[in-house]
C-alpha cells in the first residue's frame, strides 16, 4: 500500500517488484502537505536557512484545508482499516513522516500535534496489532536496509 504522492509511490516500487505484489494507492495516507504546489526536502529547507524549516522544527505546520485533528483522524482511520482487512498478516505502507508521527502518537496515546520526531527517509516503523485491538510499537526509524546503498541513513536534526 502507498500514499498517492509520487515520492511514496517511488519508494513502494522496489518492494512491489521484489515481492511480486501490486501497488495499491490509499489516498488517506497522503502527507499533510498533499495539496502543496511543490515539495522541498527538509534538509534543503534547513541548509538554505528557509524560515519554513524553523517553523516546522518549532512544531508549527500549515495543514491547509484540514486541521491537525482531521489529519490524524484520516490517517488513523485508514491504517486501522488496513489492520482489520489484513488481520494476522504483514502489511507494508509507504507513506510520510507526518503520517508516521500521527499514527505512532495515536498508538502511544499522545495528544494531537504536528510531529514529535523527524523520521528518516525510507525508514521502517513496525507496529504489531492484536486481534483484541491492542497496538504495540515494535521498532521506530529502522535504516539498516539502507546500508551499502549510498543513501543517507542519518536522522534529520532539528536546529
């Protein structure tokens, strides 16, 4: 499963090929900036001293037409529907840092906020789901799969 945003679909493609599985797009796991006219990676915003980086690092995000509560609700509803549809199975979802933050914060019982950490690009986060409804975070921000690829494994640092 993947967000409809190009960067998530591109991330899903190698896994799809390796596993021989189709890519299924789920609109509800698109990032909070899904209607933005452009995407600028966080590290570029930071390196340029762009005020948008400082705003984001301070936890202030422009969610456009939806509130942070609506964003989190959309994400949690979509991911919980996948859990229900695939009970007892493993599911991969390629998505975005805001989506990861929203769902993990939900599992941890944290209040709604734009984000409590900056996940690494293509990092893996594992959540175990019991049939009784309990969710357990197994791993966060795994990057071992990037070793030897030349891709960055470091975490985006806040200012």
